[in-house]
C-alpha cells in the first residue's frame, strides 16, 4: 500500500541533544512538508520541499533543519537551538509542484524533551 | 489576523444530532478549500474538498462555501461517536501553500 511512513512514533530527548525524525513516502510525490502541531494551534509549517535537493523555510523554521537527497525521503532534524521542541510532528506530501490538491499525512511523531 | 479562523471548541453534541463546523477566511484570491479529520494521536485525513460556492455532499457529510460572507462549513448528519475527532479546515493560497485553521475538537456523546 502506498503511503507515508514516519518514525519513530514516540521519541524522548534530553535538552541539548539533536534528534532526527524520519519521513519516507512511496507515493511518487514531488512535494513534501513538515508541520508542527501544538494543542489549539492547528498546523504550523516548518519546512517544505518541492523537488529533490531543494527546500524552503516555512513559518517556524528556526531550530530545525532538513534535507531532500532522495525523492522519497525528507528527514527533519530538531536541533538543540529549538527552544521548545516538545510537540507532535507531521510529515505530508502532495503530488505536484505548484498545484493545489490533497495533502497526504503520515501518522506523526511525538517528541518529548525531558 | 489569521487568514483562516476556526473555533477550537470543544463542541459536544448528542449522538444523532446534526453537527455544524465553521471557518471564516479573509483572503479571496484563490479559493480551494479542504476539510480534514484528525483522530487523537493520528495524522489528518482528507474528508472533503471544494472550490466553488454552494454545497458538496458525500454520504453524511456536506461541505458548504459562501464566498460572499467568506464562510465555509462542514455539516455532519446523524452524528456517531466515531465522528469524535478534530476537524481542520484549510485553504490553498495563490502561492500553493496551505493555510490551516486551528481545528475544532468535536465530541459525540452516546
């Protein structure tokens, strides 16, 4: 079955550590996105990529980094510079560059800073 | 002012009731709207999309757009406990970015 796989589902991090969240899709989609979700705030865009080896900052990119070396993979690193990283992180993809359409989501990764 | 406004709720209704979920938007430049449903600790899934005024039906769900008042609605008929979830509205903008509402938490009481 085609879809988006995020891992790990739950992750605990000590302050000062970097962590990387994995996102893999087998939908052959060009565009991929990372969102952060906090209670009562909806989805906030961290980074997005419309093509391999290219990505753009979203609304809350500070303290995060990404790479897009392969079409199917878009990992997100939460760095120690992110002041409040405890949140639910969602990866998504959509078919085309510069097109409006359905956004497909993974199951999410919940990061807790201890 | 956020471009898409949505009451976060929670909205609690008895089973079998008609549910009305609403969003308002402020930018009229590009009008492609979507409703997503998100169960607790899961990723959102698309329920319905619409890019025209009027109603669009899919089973117990009806999406409605009123462009004159910049209002979008989702109606759920014969609501079930399994409809308990957070409902997110979203709008594609002219730069092909999604603008999200905050989401409304819906609780259907058996």
